[in-house]
C-alpha cells in the first residue's frame, strides 16, 4: 500500500539558537519528540538511574504485597506465579520465579514451595481462570499474576473464597469491574500513585521483585546493592516485545536493560541468543525484536509457553542448550505456518480493503492470528481482526495503527464476546457461536467506522526531516546514536531525500528479494541504499529515474570495512519529476 508521507515542520530557529552545541538534525528530532527544555534534553541524552526511575514503594499497594509474600514464605505456603503465554508474561514470570528462588536461598526458606503456571493458549485461553483456581486450590495459598489478572475478577473472587490470596501484576486496560479482592500492582488502577503509566507486565513484576529484594535485605539477605539490576535483561526484552513506549522511565529501563542483556548470566538466554545468531556485546532493540522476542513468543503460539519459561529459568548450561534448540525448531515451524496463513488471508481480501479488515478461517491457529493481523496492518494501514475457527468457536486477535483504538469496538460488542482484553492497538478475543460472530463483527465494524477520522485508513509515514545527501555524515550518525534505543514512542528517525537520481540498480538475496540502489543528489553526492523486501521495484525502476526516497541512516559493515548507507523505508517517483515529466 502506498504511504502518505507526513513531513515534520522545521523546529523554530530560536530552538536551534538555544542549543548551538548540538547537531541541528538531533535538535530537530528532540523538538518533535517533545524534548524542548535543557532539563528534558539532559534526561534524554544522559539518563540517570537514581534520578530517572520510579521507586517501587510509590505503588500504593506495594508494602501490602511484600508483606503478603513474606507471610507466605514464613508459613511455608506454596506461592504460584501465574504468567501470560507471550514474551512479556514469560519474562515477567522469570523475574518473579528467580527472585523468589534467590530470596528462599538467602533466607533459608523452602525453595520447592515456589511454583509457576501458564495457561495453554488454545486449550485454556488468556488470563487467570476459574478452572485454574480449581486446579490450584488444594496446594497453593498465594497466586501472583504477571501480565494478566486485572480482567479476571471471577477467578480471583473464587480463589479468595478458597482462602487463596492474589497479587495482580498487570498493565492492561481497565475492565468495567476491578478484582477488588486482590492486591493490585497496576499503574492504571484509578487513584494509583505510581507515576509511570506505561510499564509492560515485566516492568510491573520488576518493581515487585525490587521491593521484595529490599525487604529481604532488611531481613538479613546478603544481596549487594544493585542486585535487582540483573533482572533488567528481562525488562529490556519485554519492553520491546510488548511495544510499550520507549520514553520516560521506560527509556531508562531499556538503556540499562540492554547493558545487562549484553552480559546476561542466564544460561538459557545466552544459549538462545547464540542459536538465534545474536552476539553478546552487540545486542540492541532490533536483536530483541527480530531474534529473541519471536523465539520466546513461538513457544506459546505453537506449543506451550512452558518451553520458553523453563528455558529462561534453567540454570544448567547443557540443558539450556537443549531447550534453546527446541525453541529454535518451534520458531521455524511458526515462521512457515504464519507465512502460509498470511497468504491465505490475503487471498480473501478485496483489494484495496476499506474501513477495517475482519477475516476468519477454519484451522487458523489461535497463536498465530495476531502475527497475521499485524502484517496486514503494516501493509494496509487498517485496523485488523483475524480469527481462527474451530467448530463454532472463534479465537481472534486484533491489531491497529496508533491512530485507531480497538477497545471501544470490543466494549460495544461485549455482549457477543466470550472473553476479550488487551491494549488500544493490540487485543485478544474469543466468540462462542457463529451467530455471535456475525453480530459482534457487525458492531465492531460500525464502531470503528464511526470512530475513524478522515485519513485513518491511510498508512502514514512520518518524515522527521528532509535531508540532503550531502548532510549524511559520520557526525550525523554519532548524533543519532544519542537517541537510541529506538522503538515504540521513540522511532528510528526517517529522512526524505527528494529529487535524487538513480545511478545504480540491482537486486540481492534469495529470488532477488532485496533492492540495492545507488542515488545521486543534484549536487553530485552519491549514497548507496538497501531496501529489504523492495526487490519487486526492479520491474519499474530504471537508471536515470528521479525519485523521492524515505530512508534511515545506517552503517554497512563487511570485510572489516564500514560505510554509510541508507535503508529504504519507502520510495516514489519524484513529485517534481512527475509534474514536469522531463
């Protein structure tokens, strides 16, 4: 789908004059990211752990939660960590399982009393259920949910009736009824005093773990100062995979988390990184998004998330390698099946689709429908729901752009939904009959249509600044490095080179999948570019064509050499060239 380019206006001249020591392109980026004062710039470019993170104790229920955990420890009761089946749930569960183990070993509690539970995605579905309560009622006295729980009032109330306490560590959208019988550690609960409202589930679990470690020190545990920071590798992974904004405290957690990830002590994670082709010391948000995260998620999508959790908590290096290899095989199967489903979904579409996309098919796996929905959103710029159908039961996932909130559509259709929950741009839902499917999807379409403004159905491409090829320099790269890590809320900068001439053209990769382009500015400056999955343009491009190219500034490293290059995000025939035709 062609994209609508939205170029940012130049920052005011007085802003550039106020900070002459900074690269003008860096100032342009800072200004349009809302970073405009000296204090904001200092925090963004030089984050400080003590200054820029939020104390766990500022959660209003944190002290109660900590007391509840240590009460269970002292009574020798079983504590069950109940996680979600995605990478955020797995990482958050790992945070708490390993922390409780560390505390047990340090204070001589019974480590065997620490258990964990993750529901099977297709057989049990999302969240803490009443069926799970029935399974746990005879053996556990405390359940700590991770990345779920806030929407599970029936299960939590049932657990309470059996004498089971629940601590909810969650970050999802508020339901109509809160599980008030639980201890809620959730940044979005009405009246919550914790200031960072955008933590991922693992981030919330990390705050609880940090508070537990502090209390353990008070009780005599010999944990060095900063012991909890070794958990930040998990926070870094989940912050990226759950696509929470990399601003404010999340940016600080990610920066320090990447430092820890690059020297992680976890045998399972080290084995996974190696088998995925990563390298300690060089891992960044891209490594998480394309190497680590998909493999952790593959377990819950194709088999059971236990495979990922047990890899992450494994302490034996030999077993860790075996488990990493199993996860690698699962991920390969996930790639093949999701590609097949994507092709099947596209074959159902009337192109170009309008409004929103809602599709289903018998046999589509519940664990993969979200991936297909995400690909279609990226391609068509429209909110998308994809369902797998089994008998008369539909299990689906929704994905959206950052301009369209899915939750009002789900709330409107709630009477026809079996279960639903999630975020404005990513959700899960299930429907119990064909009649309910027809009714629910009709309401969802109507609600989305009423809420979408003109232009919401276009894929928008924000352009941070127009860029002359002459300005692509190592000094610019050095300035852009200061903005990392990139991700949701702090995207990698995209620049536009306009009216550049094609002077080199070829394809690379299997089946010519990728485009190799060399462009020249009107003043003669040449820049090489690579366009991943842009190889199809070879059929319509010619030497001498004049283009506008949207690109990121990157570094190409090969045979020990380093050179600047552009990574193509979008391209089109130059507007000027098209108008005048000569």
